[in-house]
C-alpha cells in the first residue's frame, strides 16, 4: 500500500537492508511511480511506469544520491514526458538529469531523434498506409478507394510527417472547419467519419504499440453543422426526393436502350437494370461466368457473387444472391454473351480512363449519367429500384418480403437456417416475383416504342444534355 516517504521511512529502510533482507518496494503516495527498493545490497530510488502495456522499471540511484524532493521531481518529469509522448525515461535521460541537477559531470548529448520517434514508430503517413492496407484486405474496393481519397488528399497532406500521438482532436477539428468553409460541407462530414474510423483502428490492441494513439482521443470530433438551406421544394414536384417512376417510364428506358441511340454496352446495362432492379455497381460488375442458361422457354439465372453485393464487410455475406431471369430479361444477357471478347465482364469498359490502364468493366456512374441525359427520363438508377418496390406492392400484389428478396435488402440477416443449413438458392419463391415484374415491364415497352423519337433525335438530345452538364446528382444510396 502506498505510503508517504519521509526521512523516517528512509532510515528504517536502511536499517532493514543488509544480509538476509528480503527484497521489497516502498511505494510513495505523493509521486506516482516513485518507490524505494530495499534489498540485501542496500536501498535505491526507482521509477516504475508502463510502456506498450508492459511494466517498466528504471533504477534512479542510491537513496543518498537524491533528496526526497529531488526524487519526486525527477519522477514527475518522467511521467510528464510519457504523457506528452516526448520520449522514454531511460539511462541516457537519467544521465542528463544527474548533470542538470549537479549530481554528475555534464554529458555530451547527441542530437536526439525528432520526438516522439524514439517511442512510437508511425507518423500519420505510415499509420495511414497500414490502415489502408487493412481496409483493402477487409472491405470492398470502393470503400478502400474512398478512404484513400480522403486520407491522402491535400487537406491532410501536411500531417504526413507528424507523429500520430502529437495530432490532437482540436487540430483535426480545425482542418474539418477549413474544408467546411471552402464550400465542401459534405466532404467535411465524410472526412470526419473516415478519420474517426482511422483513429479507432490505430487505438486497437494490434496497433497501439506502434501508433501511440490512445482509445477515445477523437471522441466528440465533429464537422461543422451544415449551412441552413431554405426548403423551397414543391411538395407536388414528382421529380423531387423519393421519386417513383411510372411504369411507362421504365418501358421508355428499355425502348431507348433497344433503339440504337446509345452505345450497345451501355444500352444493354441500362436494360438489364430495368429487368433485374439491382444496384448499379452490381450491374456493371456482372461477369459472364455468373449466368446460367436454363432454356429458351425458361430463361436463366444470375448468381450474383458476394463481392458484388452491398454489405458492411467481405465476411457479411458468403452465398450468392440468385436472380431468376425470365426470357425477356435473359435476352439482353444472351445478347452480350454472344459478343466475342476475352473480357470476363458482361459489360466491358469501352475505353480506359487513362492511358496504360487495364480495361475492366464500365463505371457505375455511367448508368447514372446516361439516365440523366436520356430525353423523357427522370429516373435515377435508385429510382428504378424504387419503382419495382412501389409498383410491385401497389399494382402487382407483391409483399414487402417479396420485393426485399429481389432488392437484396440484407437477406438472411438473422436467419441461421437460411445462412448455414438450407442451401437452396430460393428461386422457387423468386421466379413468380420476377415473372410478374417482367410481364409488367413488357406491357409498357410496345407503347413506349410507338411514341419513341428517332435514334438520331435521341442521340442529339443526349449530346446536348452532356454539353450542358446535364445529369443527376448521385444519391448516397447508389
């Protein structure tokens, strides 16, 4: 139990030391970490502290070398240095303390390493590199790219050489404020979210010894509140938030896709999106090997792999999401499968974004932009999914569980049987759902084709929309 060390305490400790004395420590109650070590060889001052989760001890010298006040002063300095992450109380440091307090000749000191590099290995840049490697291993590629873009941007670049323990919450809050004041309010909020996840990871047991970041350092970090925007939206505006395209608009998208006015690859992707109502990233990442032909009268199946499904981590979903493709939906898949190509993608990239880059699949934003440019179309990719859910329930008589089964809204989240035991793909239930939807879309295509402008007129309208910067703002849910 700690006790206040006094001259009487020291005198008794000296008397107790000597041959036959069992080694023990007398812990000082006034200076955290200071103690007297009493043993058969004498009495010494010592400092105890923790580093990287381990107990450390530094012998400060014979009890007669320091007065009680001096010993407490040295220990208090050491504890302050540890709190500030400015170094480690070791023998060279103790030599400097002896010289500074007249207990030894001055020592020649080599220029110290920049603090706190003697203690912790990672600067901001090094911690970021390790964090992004972990994100790449455990999360989707889009998440990895998004985190990298935010953490490697110009706003944080000046922190690259700074040791992580020296970066404060107030400093990061100032950076977020600068981003906010530059007009990038949403970017400030998203950067705060990524920084918080970065710091939480740095403080985990596996990284804390290298990062020096303690848990909870960024607790309470927030981006500035968004600026007030007057709500002048017309409640009767059909194209406002939550827009549900009428079925005739879905039919028009398919009709335009088949008109020859849009590049074949993009047109096929848009048409498949209308049939299967999957997320745009899922559409563009479709691989030729993921499709199974069942026959001309039945159509086929699309086995969507977990990597293309929306989930919080790579481990969240292990089984494919199988979508039935009635003949009308299968026809667009077959059209792309008939194209001779060495690409594994159903919708291969038309041209590389930069010279020398490998061709992959078309970009998800291509679908969003093209829908925004099509004349007579007001829907975004997410609106197409909303049309399926809304018209499916109100017109086709589908249940909420039916539409959720197709939209991939966290299937089997708590269904242990479905996740681990019943390995059937569930298409006995989803075939009627997809058949009802494709029949409803097919019923609209004929009328849309009859009213459709010529391919030349549609191309001209698309060109004009692109020239004028037309297109929709991407939705967060996309």
